[in-house]
């Protein structure tokens, strides 16, 4: 495989600044990689010409000394972000062919920082799923394969985003996380995935799934790369009323700070019955690494953990059922004609939305409907407050919390898709952070006995991503995780 | 909590989703299972707990009363499946 | 005191409630930056947010919040420092989001009241239940094509204040007085222009009937009435329909109805059989609306005077009749004109001149007060000349007509036309002497009992003076002379 593709973003920035390589060269290498890894089905809309043009612009910027922090870095974008004049589908039939006339705030900031757009990445339809199997474009495939060669899920909903970074067909990518959709695929694919604090990154221009839970975040190979791109993505946006007015420090500065003296919480409730031995092992490993690095391990309790999943599966579908009402075939999207307006709506939405999306819309509609609102939606909001309070208390006592990211390593495609609840259980460790609005990061910690990546998750108090970067970095240093097997599986030369 | 076919049809109607007879049977089972699973929440004592609608701590920000948008009718109509002049077009509604 | 309607089986009491939708006066829409101004080409005043494109988010307009609070203060209502925006979910072509952002459980304004005056002089308090902010919907045109409807989203997202009354009106007359008063208050405050024809003020009317003393009957709701006349017609029709229905053994169905302006009847809205389940929940794209007492106090400080306050002042301080005060405060502009015209001079005379002469002339010419060729100061000038005796009331009319036509000041007209009233006792006495002298026979007739001839003599003196003799003085001196 080309040396160009082996560089981290941090290394690439250095090489580009020192004119050792050009942006065009780097981008071309990634464009080739997109081709050779096309079987992974990561890119649903490649933007080759745009990428080449942006790379040229980056080179000009470097020459003029005006290059931004991400100048020349080839980046993939989950097809949930509206990108101006480039098809944006949310991987749904209802939006196939939709071309926004506007750019999302987060991607806008990335391009303004000099990033190069390689294309739109595969994901679960409307971000609803944990395996990228509900996409109309077919599943995104994990570059790591099972020992018997069976194709594995890249996780979801941001499967394409995780897989492309692991396979070396994107240097970095952006995705969204509503219940774990960045962290879980990151763990499955062996890359770093960050879900920022709710309100850190603007939601303007991102196809909304569950408004009080959605948050944009990066996929990268290293923690250092994550801090680099995150600094460019974050920031207050007056067009988003839920956007936080907090300053964005240069997160790269904190990546290598010592964890000595930091208090790391281990929540007892995250020990699930029947949890995979491998997961238990890697969790213990992480704990001992941090101890070695000088951190103090503290046993903590997050008593309402087990209610997080059912709580999430009321709130998220409820908000989604309302957010997806605009997909009605009137102003955009694919319409199915009919005699009356209502028939047109029903036919359009039935044809345009996949099974999982329809299922969640129905659950959400039910949970909000007359007679059920108090028992379901209101109750879930109360439980949500309790979950948040659990974390608030915990963070009075510890600086970060260490947990596994997922209950298992990547599973085979098709293995879990038939039973919704089995699929939902994938999010068991990730969902609480979305409900509480706190930041979380998944960092690759090792391989399972089957040779598949295992991730560890760190959680921190609101707006304390700095702590996540320090602790994740400490784990990364100890884990010495390599993406080589994935790239081999992705068949890069 | 079982969700019978009739309830499924009612909910589907509210959500403007056409569901076939066959599908409504499958969904009835699916939804029933999911709702059963969700009902664990009843175990939680939430007496006196305020519902949490937002994790944001800040107040609703206000914008100034300035016209900063609009006059983009070409963009607004660009992706429409059917238009007539500058209007969106839908099947006729009879009130 | 409720007006009762007599049916076949006895008397019936009418119960009316009204939900008024008032478009907020603001430059931009409630949650987006596009223009809220009426009349643009279709889909021009539409932003990506208004069109509910994927990924769009609402941001609240400060002016709309202020206007709602000011309106609440004008309704003597409780202002809620904490309120929440909820999504009201339903599907319709003119509702791009598939939900309307409204306020359900926690509106920005709570209970208040409006005072109405009826023609018989009676006064009633109509309670206000609440006022909340919400988005207006777009417009559907159903008559442009045989099988298609055309959608214009210009109005979509414009701020509305929904003002809900308590069901405390009991006649069409009361309902009419209520909406007129409400409209007047909104216009005085500048929070809504009250233009019913253009749709910036619309009413939904809830009507039910019951035998006095019985619990409330089932009510129907008739939506989107945009004139006082239609509101009254709707009420009258619904009351009759419901009474007849019940007396014939039937029952009133709780439903939404539409008023047909051509037939003057209401009918069931088609396709509304299934009850709406709006699935209200707090909008997760917004946070609760919060403001403090200082914010409210600030708005209160700069609030314009309300019609009731002005009316009260006119009656107690200026000595105007209640009726006149009503006429002069019906519109803010009228009251302002009057205030200017009457300042520092006879309030009653000015009031009279405005409500009778000026309005009469404006009506005849078919123009508004805003287009009056006579300014408030000019009217005042005319009143001054009457007050100081320079001209008589009768001459003043002639002067006014000239002023109206030419736009000249009263003084100028009087001078140019030589219309100054003669109040010189000597001059009048000599005129009277002349008249009496030339009409000796009539003088004798008068002295022998024909009292009516007094008017003849007055007339002759006025004629001789070209109308300029001070009538009071003429009367006085003539009487003196004739009765001796």
C-alpha cells in the first residue's frame, strides 16, 4: 500500500506544510483507494471531480501560506449531511436524487478549514440502525472479515464512515451519533470515533433523526487526528437554537497530557449478564493500562443504566416520527402519485421509507398518541432526567468513565437484522451518553480471539472533551493498535 | 402490551403510512414485542421527577427582527416533484 | 344578562367562545428570517426553514415575543415568564414541516379580559383564557385546476397570536362587540393590523345552546371567519340550526364546520370525521422561553394608551358623552387626530365637529381620515374661531366646506370671504331697526300674538348681514325691541 495512505492526518498536515507531498498527490492516492475498496460499498456518491478541485485549491493555499488547519486532507461525509449541489439521500429511497442548495454548518466549517471532500458515505437509512443494513444502497462492509471469510457489518448507523477510515479510502470522515452511531461502528472497525457533547457541533443542515440526541462527530485513525478535525467542526451556530455558546479550545494541545492523578470511574452496572468474555477482558485491560499510566480507578454506580435503552427507544422514535413528517413528496423527494392528497402521502411514504424507518415512525407515533403520552413519552423523559443525574453525580467524583463500547465485536451481515430488539441491544453501552448529552469516545484497544477489533469507550462531563482526548490517548499509546489487517482485507495495494 | 391490527392501522393512518394487510399483522407482532420491552420503564419510581425535554442548560436564544432570508424561490422549488409556475402542486384537496 | 332565543320548546341560552388568530406585526417570521409582509409573488417570502428542507432549524424572533407580551398587557392578562413551544403534528399540504410549532401546555400569556359596550349602553367583561404564539400555515388554492391544488408558502411561518376567549358571550351582538374591541386593542398596541379582509385577523367561533340552568351543550366550531358580518351570520345560523335539531329530537355533533359566504349557512367540513390526535410534545429544536420582570416592565413603560383608558379620560376630563368617546376611540388614528385637534380648546365642540362634520365630509368623499384635507391643527383653528365668536356655527359650516375643498386654514377662508361674524351691538341694532322699520305690518302682527314671526325677523336680519350677524346677539336685541 502506498505510503501516502499510511500517514495519519497529523502526519499529512506536516508533510503538506513542508511541501514534501502535494494535496493533489494525496487526494489522488485516496481516489485510487476508493476504487480498489469499492466492494466495501462505503461511498454512495463519490465526488471525484470536486475532490480534485479542492485538492488543487489546498495546494494553492499552502503555496500562499494561507492553508487552514485541515488543508488538503481527504475526508468522507456521511450521507446525512446536506452538501451543496451534491446528492444527499440519508440512504433512503425517499430522498434519492435530492440535491440540496445549501451546505450543513459542520461540513461548511470543514471545507473552510481546507478539507477535501471525497464523497458521501453509506449509512443506515435516516441514521436508524446499528449495522448499516437498512441503507437503500446495501450494507457498508467492514474491512475486517471473519476468520471464515464471512462479511461483517461495519456497524451503524455511520457504517460507511467507519469502514472507509479503517480501509484507508478516507483519511478521516464525519458521521453522526444519536444512540451510538459513531462509537459503535468505530469499535467494530477499529478506528477512533468521537461523539461530542450535545450542542458542541451545529445540527443545521444535518438530516434530523432525533433532535435532542443527534450530534455530529469525526472518525479518525488516531486520537490526535480526532482532536484536529473536531476543533474545526465544533462551534456555536446562531442558526441552531440548541447550539451551545462555548468556546472551542485547540484540542490538539491536550491530546498528550498525562492522566496521572486523574480519577477514572468504572460503573458496576455496565457488567451485563452474559457479556462476551472478550469484552470483559479488554475492559480489564483498559483499566490496568490507565492505572499504569498513573490514574486512580474508582468504582462508581450509574443506577439507571439498564433503563437507558428502553428510554431511548421511546424518545428517539417519538422525535423521529415528527422529524420525518416533512418527507411527504410535496416539496422535494420522490413522490408516488395518487388521486387524493392523503393517498399520495401514504403511498409516497410507504414506498420511500424502509422497514426499520417505518417501524420507528409507528412506535414514535404510538408513544406520543392520545392516551399513551404519559405512560410512554413523559415517563421516558423522567427516566432520562434520572440517567442524567446519575452522570452528574458521578462526575463530581471522577474525571472520566471507562466502559466497553459494544457488547460484542462486529457481527456477520444478516445475523441480527431479523429481530429489532436484538439489534437495539447493540447500543446498550452507548445510548446513556446521548440521553445525558455528555461526550464519549471509542478508541480501539485490541483484537478479539477471532482477530476482530475491540473498542473501549470513555465518557466525560459536558464540554470536557479534553479529558476524553487525554485518557483515550493514554489507552491508544498502550494498545498500539494496528489497522494493517483491515487494510489487507480491503485489498489495498 | 399487545398492539392489535386495528391499532396498527390507526397509527399508520396518523403517520400517513400505507400498510398492507399482511404487513399490519407482522407489525402488530413487532410493535407488541418492542412495547413490551419498553414497559420495563414502569419499574422506575419517577415520583416528583421533572421530565427532561432538553439537556441544554442555556435559555432559548432570540434573533433580531430583521429580514435576512427569502427571495430564493428558485432554490425552494428546485427539488419539487411537481410545480406550476411558482406554486407547488399536489392532488386536489376537497374541504 | 344573556339574551335568550325562543324555540318551540321554550327559551334557549346561547353560549359562544371565540378563538382569534391575529398575525403579529413584525418584519420577519416567527422562527425564520424571511419577510412576514403580505402580498408577494408565490413562494418568494420563503426560506429553506419555511420550506422545511432537510436539516433546517427554527430560531425565535424577539419582536414576536415582545408583541405577544404587549398584547397580553393590553388584555390585562397574566404574563408567563416561562413558556414552552410544542409541536402540533398533522399532515396538510400547506404545513411543510408536518407539524406546526405552537404552544400547548405552557402558553406565553394566561388569563385576561376584554370589556365590551353594547348599543343599549350595557357593559360586559368577556374573559380571555390564554394567548399563545404559533406559526401560520401556507395557502392552498383549490380553484386553479380541476384535479390539483396549488400551494404557496409565503404565509407559512408568519407569527400568529392565538387569543382564546372564555365561553362567556351570549349573543351575536356580544360576539361582534368582542371582536371589534379586540381588533381595536390590537391596532392601538400596534401588535396586529387587524385587517380581516387580508386575513391578518381571523376568528373560529364555537357555538352551543342550552336551556337556562342546564349544563353546557355540545358545541360546534366554525373556522376561518374573516368579517364581523360572517361571524354574526354564523352564530345566528348555528343557533337556529342547533335549536331546531335538538327540538326535532336530534343531537348536535361536536364537529368543525365551514361557513359558506354565498349561502350564509354553515356545513360540515368534509374529511374531518376522524378526530385529530395532534400528539403535542415539546419541540426538541427549541428550549423553553424565559424572560424576567424587568423585560415586562420595560415593555409596559413604552406601551401606547389603550382605547378604554382614552375613552375614560374623554368622559371624565373632557365631558364627552360615552357615545362620542366611543366614536372617537374606535381607531387609534382617530383618537390621535382628536387629541391634537382639541388640545387647549373646547373639547366638546371639537368632538362634535369631528364626529359630525369631518366624518360626514370624509364619508361623502369616500376617503379615510388619513387622507383628510383638513389637518387636526386646522380643525382646531376652526373651533377657535367659533369659540371666540368670530364666526357663528352656521358660518363655520360654510368655512369648513371651503377648508375641506381647498385645504386652507379657517382664518384664511374667513378673511378671504369676509365671513367674520358681526358682534358689534351697534351694527346689529341698526340692522334690526331697519328690518323692523321695513316690516311694520309684521311687527304689529307679532305684537298681537303671532309669535312665530320672530323667526321671520331673525331670518331677515341674518339675510341683511349675509349670515354674519351674531345670532345670539340678534335674538337678544330683537326680543328686547319687539317685546317693548
